[in-house]
C-alpha cells in the first residue's frame, strides 16, 4: 500500500512541476507613453524559442519597436508607425531562447499603450 502511494505521489509531483514550468515560462510586459511625444518602455522578458507578439495602439499617432539582447549584443527592430488618425499594431516576433526583449513606444498627439509577450 505504501509503495502505491509513493508511486502516485511521485507522479503527481512530476505532473505539477511540469505544468508549473510550462506555465511560468509565458511572460508579458506592458508599456505606456503619455500623449505629446513622450516615450515609454516595458520591462525585459525572456524568449522561449518560439514566436512572440508585439502589440500597441493609439487614437492619434505614435510608433514602437522592440529591443533584443542576445549574448550581450543589443539590436533593435525597425520602427512600426501608427497613423495620425489612430490605429493599432499587432506583429509576430521571433524570440530565441535566452534572449531578452523590451518594447519601446513613443506617443503622437494621444497616448500609446502596448504589450510585448513571449508567446503567440
């Protein structure tokens, strides 16, 4: 009887640890820039070897891009613009494991709010 409880206990522990690890790997971070040409940025998130997403929107102009840090080398994506009439951006971003990503946004006339996430 004890052996059965040990086996089931071990199986439950492995299942919980696996589920927690997979869930904990998904990260997202938000950024906000007040209207009038102000800047905002998110905190860093870590890539997990799959496509992630960069999203931001505004009622009147602005732009955004992401920063990628891999093995101490920093690169920046091309900026994506929101027209003065307003709109949103929703782009897939390749996010290699171990690299850090950060969203940078700049407002136009109106505020810009955005999110970067390491899952699709």
